[in-house]
């Protein structure tokens, strides 16, 4: 893939995630990913997918709770585990070979305490629905995992389907296996030994890392070869899912060729600076079963596929749509023949910007004047996060969904004219609720009583004041500006500050939307620099 360069900062972005979607290679024994178009442009005026998937697909993070009962889930792990400097080490391995401590010791650049470590065995070039990719891969030995724990690294990624050797998993002679039955006689024929003799422990390397609180990433790929032997800055934040065993992620490396870019210090309106190390803030609502849903089809479900008492591990399956909780919309969601999630360049999802306070009550409309007067000043190429105060109402209630404030046509036009590169807002949608099909638009009104209430309050019908259907969505996104709905979390702590933001959706080529983790960073000491790759 071509390296993506931010035209303003000059930062280089390297894709390290395989695509996710229909026909993604699935670990043997699990159900296929299922995608079904739930709404269509021709019939409904919007397009959404209903998804059924486990999270151990494509490039994904494993949490300790996946293999170790009563330990941390993906949403419980510290944010700084998923952002920071580290190395891509080249350790070429052939069929069924092991990555050993001496490989890691000799690797260049040298692995240091606190590093994110990505191991390039060369196996990502075989990524496919094949017995070779899954069954013949190399893997980490238990001693290699122990070496990484002793070195005190903070995250480990591999370019194979498993952290462990495949014969130390259920693909071989272990619990729930063998999922690929021919592997055992093949190994016996090749070595003269039973696989259980050479691989007596189930997921030993994986358990060593997870028991030490080190998350793991499997199926690293894409631009990995371009970074082999380099020191980089990485991000790979999983969803804020407090029961989650795993999460598909967008793993990205960021290099600064000039070595001059820094994380923002978070200057306040008075220009004061803090002191101390880099601080990460979560601007995301919790994701999971029972979460609040936009008033349409209530179809989000999480079910347990495998559990510790029965299977020795935890695997869960998600069924529903992506437009729930804190999530990003793609242009194709609201406008036919427009780009999907992968139509956005990577630099759109990262950069400096502002969190502005624009307090609004019931049905309040954010105006260009509100944006023009907001502090800190909204500048060209900023990421813009808008705090209306509505995130405090977030829940399964009409105050948050039916009566919230929002953006509308004129504000969206101002945002495009100002040259903002990404927008997030703490309300139910990028558009005012009365400009959605909760009111008299598209397949609506989904809530007919709102027009009577609006007329009683204003003397006008909704269509008089909100004649356009989701104009903010369409105006911003058809101009290349991603939009994030349901911002929340620690937004109040950052309001009135200039920050650096991360908001990377899955690498889903057909995707019209994606739940994601929105993170802000402040570096009061101005000590953090992006790696140059040397």
C-alpha cells in the first residue's frame, strides 16, 4: 500500500491492519462473518449493514479475559497500552518454526522496556483462508513470551493468526481440537514425534503475556514490511467494551520524517500549561449489550460463543449495526455512490484540534455564530469536538434522542468553509433530531408525536424549520469530513483546550459506519515526539 502523508503536518501513516468484512479469513472452528444490508438507499434513503461476527478476526487485540478467567477485558485495559513508541522486528520463520528468546535478543532495533513490539515473521504475506496460513505458521515459544515479560514491553503483535505455535492451540491436539485434523499425522510424519510431546501446553505463550497484563495483537499485516527494522509510533485502541474478550482494531504506525511533531500541550483559554507526562483521555461511551440505541431497530446483541467453565476461554459474538454508542459515519451511509470508511485517508483520523463548549438545551440549533465565537478558536485543519452538555443525558431516554440539540445546514457549511478535518459531537446524531427521520424525513416520522409537541411550543411545524433531511451529514461527509456521534466520557475535562486526537475506525472496505474509541492526548511537558523510523 502507498504510504499516507498528512498534507499539513507531514506525518506518515502506515496501515498495519488487514481488511475486515465478508470473506475475512476465519480461525478454523468459528462461524463465518455475516453481513446483511439492513437498509438501502433506493428504499430507505440510507444504507446500513447488520453484522454478525466474533472479534477474533482480521487484525485484533486479545484481552487477558480471553484466556484467563476473571481478568481484564479490552475496555478495562489502560489506554497507554495501545499508544506509544516501539519497534517492528524482522524474525523470518518457516513452517512450524518457533520464535525463541535468542531471536528477540538479536533483533534490531533493540527491544526496550515499555516498547510496543511487532514481530514480522513474513507470514502475513500468506494471509488467506488456507491451511498454510493457519496450520503451518510459526509461533512464539513459552520462553520467548517470558523474555518479553521480563523485558517489560507493553504490547505484543504478531503477523500470524495465533501468538502461539498452531500446534499449541486448538488447531492441534489441545482443548476443542484438533480443528485441522490432518496436522497431527503430518507433524508425526515430518518429525517422528507426536505434536503433544513438543507442544504439551495449550496457548502457553499467550497465557504468559496476558497473565502479565500485556495485550496481544494477531494478524498484523499490510505495510508491515515497510517498517521492518524501524522504531515507530503506534496506535491501536480497542473499543470501550468492559466485558470484551477481543476487539478488531485499526493498527497504524506514525512516523515523522522531520522529527519535529509533538503532541499538543492542552493550553487553556488563559494560555496556562501543565506539567507532567503524556496523558490520555477517553471521549467514548461504554459499548456492549444493553447500551442505549437510536430509536429505530433495537437489534444489538452480544452472546457468548465459548466460555471458561466449558471451553477454557471466552469468545463472544456481536450481532447488530455499527451505529450505536460512540461511532463514525462514512459518506455512503447517507448518500449513494459515496466513499466507504476506507475512502477516508488515515490522516483524517489523527491530529490536533479543540474541544469547544457550545451549551444547548432542548432542540437548540448550533449556529455558525456559535462556532465562530467558540474558544479556543477553531482553525483550518482542526479536529473539532463539540460539547453541548448533552452527553450528561446519554441513556435510553427521549431527552437524549428526541429532544437533543444539534447541528444543521448552516453550521455544517461553516465547518466545511473553515476547513475542519474531522467533527465529533456529544449528541445522538450529526444532525439535529428534527432533521432526521425521527421527524418528517425519509422513512419517518418515526416519532409522529414530536410534530405536535414542536407546534405547541413554537407555533410552527417541524418541516417549516427543518426542511432538509440530515443536511449536516451530507454536507460534511460529501466534503470528506468524517463525523462522530455520541462523544462522551471525559469530554468535560478537555473542554476549552487544544488537544491531539485519535479516532480510527476498522479497515472495513464496505463499511458505512463503525464504533470506535475516541482518545485525546495532552503532553504538558511537551516531551513526546513521533519516531522518525531510524
